[in-house]
C-alpha cells in the first residue's frame, strides 16, 4: 500500500496576519477596536 502524496493547502498559508513581513499592529484604544470591526 502506497502513501498518499501530501501538499500544503493554499488557504492555510496565512493563518496569522502578524506573521507576515511588514505587518504593523493596529492602533490602540476604542477608535482602533471600532475600526477593526468595520475593516472586515
């Protein structure tokens, strides 16, 4: 019995935004939290 080939899935590449190069943390405070809700 042969093993099945395994390759990474594209939609699992970027799990965390903060691991991407050039990531800047979101602004702190109430304005930053509210703007994150409307960003998506």
